[in-house]
């Protein structure tokens, strides 16, 4: 088991957002967290990174990580692609990618990984010297994902990667995510509003409502469950 979460509570100041969540992820898997706006999906990812106040137990690769500093969790192999993409707009695409490897000492392998990212995202190779802030929305999202992958993470946390992107761009991005998962065995925890695409990509899914998990199971079974689709997925 790569990730085990038990009794997870999370708060912003005095406002509690997560109320005792339990879930787990296998190594090499893709898991999606679905739910309405304000259900607590983004907070779940932030809690795993140590970015919000939490209580409960978070075990990653066998180690307890709750209460650790965010940078320590990153060094263990957790990379986070936040909503809004978060690229460094004034730096070039390649400078952004190199920043993703800032914690690594294996410089030769960093160069190799840079070329591998350009293999997955050839448009970034064409734009390597262009300022990140001048890239299209889809290109910026691809840059944010590839920068996180430059860390060589065991777990990639993705917050609404399809948001604001054209359908064809979303299809291409999700195709690349599947390839990265299959080729690199990078586990992924995906928060996504596009439930249909998320369930197509994921092995396992959890539905979250007001900070509580209300349903979990294999993604293909959830996709076929009419009651779940009507109640939580809006189709």
C-alpha cells in the first residue's frame, strides 16, 4: 500500500473542512476523488502535502507523514500540481522544468529526464525557450505536470488538471497521464470535475461530500452505478 489515510480531519483556522476521512491507494495505481465544488477535494490534496492543519494518520510508503513540513513530504516523493497550474510565468519553459528537479543531485539523470519529458510533451520542446506566462492554457498545464514529474515522484497529486482547457487538449493530457502511469509506474491521485474522463483514467474512485467519503470502489463499477451517477456525478 503506497498511501493510507485514517481519520483525517483538516481545518482552515477554526473552520473544519474534512471530517474523519479514510482511504488508501495501491502503488502504481490511479485514484480519483470526485465531488461537488466545496466538498473538500482540494483540501484533501493540501492535507496530504502538509499545507493545512490536520489531525489523523497519513502513512506514505510506510512512513507517518502527518505534521511534517511540506518540503520533507516532497523529498519523500510526493509532487503536487495545484489548481491554477502555478508555473513561474517569467521563466522559460525549460527553466520551469529544471526547477522541478531542484532537490535532485543526479545531474546527468536530470538531463535524461528532461529529454523524456519532451518525449511525452513535444510541444514543450518547441516552446522550451519561451516564457511560461506566454504559453496557452493547455501548454501551461502540461508544463506544470512535467515539472512535477521532474522530481521523479512516487505519487503525483493532480488538482483539476482539465479546468479551463478545450476538450481535445484534455484528451491529450489524460492520454499522456495514462502513458506516464504505465511506463513510469507513477501513482496518481486525481481531483477532477470531469467525472467521466476521471473514471475512464482511474482504477479506483472515491466520492466526497462535505468533507466525508460517502462511496468508494473500482472506477469502472462506479461508472456503471446509476444511483451514484445521478446523485454525485451529475449525469
